C-alpha cells in the first residue's frame, strides 16, 4: 500500500494506464488478426484495406508506448509480406 501522496498518485495513474494499454493492445491484436485473415482469404482489396488499418493501429501503439517500436515494425513488415502474397 502507498504510504505517501506521490506513491498514491502513482498507484492511481498505474491503474488507469494499465486499463488503457490493455484496451489498446486488444484493439491492435484484433486489427492484426483481421488483416491476417483477409490475407489468407485471397481477396486482395480486403487484404490491403485490413493491412492498412492494422499498420495504423500498430504505429499508434508504438508511438504511445503501448508496444515497443521494433515489435510494431516487425509486425508491420510481416503483415505487408502476407498482404503482398495475397495479390
């Protein structure tokens, strides 16, 4: 338990940030999964649209610190490769 004012504030901020990061990570995972599914379906236009949305979500996560920037770059690269193969 927090014993002074700054520790209490830090505990409050941690709880709030944890909830936001968890929601953001879940949105990223959903976007990536939709992009992968669209790429394997064979529909090139759907794959491209879903890949752009997932790339945007990953970049947003990296810029806000939810994901490490190298993790986001790796996932973006792999998604682009899968979307290109769907063509």
